[in-house]
């Protein structure tokens, strides 16, 4: 049961993080025009390294606490 919860949390963290990255990417593209593409590449690399995003961590922490 615990492992399935951890798997669900990981999947949710990834989707939350990806959603935040897409939102930020749209904002960057609006501000810089085509220059936002490099940011997307950086964001995809960042996603693989692990989430340290200020928007994601509190959400995931709250979710984890609610499941304990």
C-alpha cells in the first residue's frame, strides 16, 4: 500500500511540476516571443533532475501530509 501511495505521489508531483512549467513557458513566450523555446529545453532538463520548484514543493508537501 505504501509503495503504491509513493508511486501515485511521484506521478502527481511530475504532472503538477509539468503543468507549472507549461504555465511558466507560456508566460516566457509571451514576454520574449520565440525566445521561450530555450527555456522549455531547460525546464525539461530540470524536470529530469528532480523537482525543487517553489510552486510544486509546498503542494506536494501538503498532499503528502494529508495522506499520512
